[in-house]
C-alpha cells in the first residue's frame, strides 16, 4: 500500500523545512554574533582599565616625578652614611677620637674580621603588568633614569663588631653613646655592661660598637688621615687584640 501525500501536505512539509532551516541559520548566526559581542565586551573592559590607568598616571605625573626625586635624594643621603670599606685603622682612630670627646680611658679594643650581611635584591613593580599591550603609551611615563639607581646585586654590605673596655664618668658615657649613634657614618651599640668603681667614682665596663661599610655604590674608600700621633708608639691603647683578618 503506497502512502500518498497530498499537495497540501507537501507544501506544509516544505514550509516546515524552510522554518527549520531559518531557525538553524538564525541560531548559528546569533551564537556567532553573541560570541563576537562577548569578545568585544572583554576587549572594551581591558581598554577601559588601560585608559583609567593612563589617566591616573597623567593626573599624578608631577606627584610621581616629585616623589621619585625625593626617594632618590633620600637614598643618596642614606648611602652616604656607609663608607666604602672599613679597616683596622678606621676603628682605632675612631675610638681614639671617641675617647677624647667623652674624656674616657679606653684600655682595650678588639679588631675582628668582617661579617658579610645579606642585601635584599631590588625589584621593580609595573602597575600595568596584568594588562594587555598598550602600544607603547606607558613609555611616556618613565620618570626614573634607571642608570641613577645602584643595583643591589653589585653591593656588598659588611659589619665589624669591635669590643672596647673603658673607664668613664656617667656624663662621659652619655656623650660616648650619643657620638656613636649620631655619627655621620652608620654605627650602632650592642652589649653594654657597667660596674661602678668606688675608688675613682667612674663607670668601668665594655661595649660592642658595630661598624658598617657598603661597597658597590660608586663611592670610593677614603684612607684615614693619621695626625697628632707620635711616631714609635706601639699602641695608643693599653691592649689591642685582633680576632682575625679584616679582609
């Protein structure tokens, strides 16, 4: 038995096929357009963030330049407090000067070896590091001349812990400590011990003076000027001991 399809039914089938074809075409085309629209939306968000960042940088351009200059100046001031090196003569002459200023009697000084201290590696922060390429626009905002910033990789920080034994008045002790902490070159004080001497009325004790030196900053070592010391003097203090080589 043959299935007969009327002309009307044929027309309905063709119309249905046409509707399905149009629906499929519309769906596929809509999906493609929607995907492209989403991509454009994402790109617009990236561009908006870039524009916002650049506008903020432009608004604060003078501020960034001023702050960068101030940071460089402060860094240079800080670096100037560190000599390029520290040797035995530097310590001996400094203690002699300290002895005179505080009217103290230093009878023992140790000159141990240098301790190398770790310096944290420098790094740069890019505020646009998480953004897409912005066609070189950020190059306009390079305020810092990188050649003016010393690289910490080239620097060597050393510390010398020198012990001194002394006799001094209470007023002289305060002068000694003030001279150390306010010295133009970076120093610090550790391990102070004191005993009152009833016979002299002075304080007898010992302390550790920490000396620091920083090389690799372009600053050259200045040899100490030895003046006012009589030739032939074996030691300007009662006892001078060396723990190890200063190198």
